[in-house]
């Protein structure tokens, strides 16, 4: 491995990013196993898979830095990775979703995690001098923005359902 201080900073940024992604992956995997709502399970499984993809991409970059002293984005194709709720949050999804406090809690925690991830990736992209690391973190911001958008939409659905159940509808 190249002991260049710049590479060491890049390695640390990648390792920290892996930890960010693992936290989200674990949250969403646990939620998918525990929820009783099949629609929410589908969403949480998709989010967990996306976070797995991010870990894989980051680990490939870590290995490249360790073995070659540089990043290699040749196998990263962001257009091929769908990181959004396209086709998931449909009208049928909204009608069939069950009301659950567990799901609302997971969604809230997920929003917090996604916001922290976005802030970290933006900070790293801004301060990085390496164009590939800057590009990778820019992609991660876009992907996590997609997660945050779908979680916020899901949060609204659950909150509206909760308030309707409490007799506060329409609001």
C-alpha cells in the first residue's frame, strides 16, 4: 500500500463511509424482518439492498486504494443503480399500508441516518482533492437523497394514517 498521506485520508474517508452504510443496512434489514406490514417490508428490503450495494462499491474502492494506491470507478455505473422509490410507492401501496408505530420509528431513524450520510458525503466531496473520490461521494449524495425522499414520503403516509386513526382527519 502507498503510505502517501493523501491516500491515507482517502482510505479513512472510505472506511468511515462503509460504517455509515452498514448502519443503514442493519437498520433496514432488521426492520424488514420485524415489520408485520408486507408493503413496508418491501420498502425496507429494497433500502437494505441499496445499502449493501453501497458497501460493496465502497469496499471495492478501499481494496483498490490498498492494492493499487488509487481508486478505480470503472465498475461503478450509477445510472444502473435505482436508488429511489420508483415503482414502490404506488397508489396501491398507499392504500394497503398498515398503520404501525414500529414502522414510523424506523422511518424516523432512517431519515436521521440518511441526513447524516448526505452531510458526511457532501463534506467529503467538497474537501477531497481526488476527482474519483469526489465523484464517488457525489454519487452517494444523490443515492442517499433518493432514499431520504422515499422515506419522507413513507413517513407522511404513516403519519397521515396515524392521525386518521386518532380521529384527526382530514388535516
